[in-house]
């Protein structure tokens, strides 16, 4: 069957509460984008095109967290229109940096940020997509890595398991031959508990990892917290280190008091 007559799987890209950075990772696949467009029909991707094709869709990529009542209903419709659904990025997989509201009074934020707060309707929390609908795969990162994204798209469409490492950033450091910034310089680093995927960018430039790829599988947060305490960090400082992009991810939440 020629490419012109073959039915290509329909791909949809959806945005919820987010900065668009993860969707841009798809557009950033400059060398691979034409090949991808030959294999799939990019049916719904408002970030890239105003032309849209009706569902159902074979694969939906979902960026962003749920922060409004309207989005809570919309994600259910997206799920029912999607054969496979993959969440991309810290917002969609963990609630994102906007989940800092989960530890505070969102009404106070709204009154301070907006000139007309009476027009703002928002939920008290920012929650991951998996808290609302079933998800077939979660791809971590803030933003995600484009090579991992292409691997996940290919795997989902082929019906196989994506080849995504589940180890920590430390493993990537070792492969690059980096000197450990924590052992050698006493720099606070979340590499031991953070999901691999970035290639250990930050330690390669002599700074600590701040966890933008989120918690790895079964992270030993207690051991790392103890180590940070030995280095002189206080409980509040440790909480601040963990409370960034994945503040609401259970292994990182309240890390300063875990020991
Ligand atoms: S995970 Fe990070 S880069 Fe992706 S949409 Fe959220 S804030 Fe933006
Ligand atoms: S913060 Fe950590 S996970 Fe994020 S790019 Fe830096 S080293 Fe990688």
C-alpha cells in the first residue's frame, strides 16, 4: 500500500495548565519532524496548526495539569476520544510547579496576583492527569527530552514498551565520567533520587541537579535528606530544594521532615 493510500494513525496534542514547553519539544524535533508527519496524521495540535481533524485519535499527548473545573471535565472527553493517552512533562505527570498552591491558600494567591480576582475561577489544587483518567504512559521532565518523546510515540504506535531508563541522574553522571558534585564539593544535588533522561546536564556544569525530571522509581529520599542534613542544610532549605517542579509528587513532598 502506498503512503498516500495507507491510513496513518491520528496523533492529537492537548494542552491543560502548562507553559507549552513540552509541546515545543515536539516541534523542536526538527530533523525528525517530516519523517514523523509521514508516519502519523497530526490531527489535532493547535500549538502548530489551526487546522484540526475530528477524533477519535490513536494517540493523544497531554501536557499540563488540572486546575479548573472545566479542565476536569475536558480531560474525561479527551480520554474517551483517545485509544492511547500519554502524559508529557512535570505539569501533566505531577501537577507541576503550579502545585505549590496545594500547600497554601489559593484564594490568597488569586487576590494578590489578579487586579479583578472576582473573575478568576480555579480549583484549590493542581493535580496530575492520572488523578482524573487512566494514562497509558507518563513521560517525565520539565521540559521533556525530545529523543525520549520520539521513542514513546514510536513505541505506543507499535504496541511495544518504550525503552525509557528508570534509573537516576547519578547513573548518567557516571556514564559521562563526571566528578560527583555532592561528594567532591558538598553541593546539594537531587541526582540520586531524580529520574534519568536529561543526560546529567547540571552536574556536567558543576551544579547540583534540582530534580526537573521528577522522582525516579523507588527513590531513597530519606537517605538523601540525611546526607543533606549532615552537610548542614536545615529542614526548610531541604523542603525548598525538593519543592520545585514536582512539589506535589509524593516522594518529594515534605522531604525535609523525612529521615
Ligand atoms: S513540564 Fe515544564 S516545560 Fe512542560 S509544560 Fe510544564 S512547566 Fe512547561
Ligand atoms: S535539574 Fe537534574 S534532571 Fe533537570 S536537567 Fe538538571 S540534572 Fe537533569
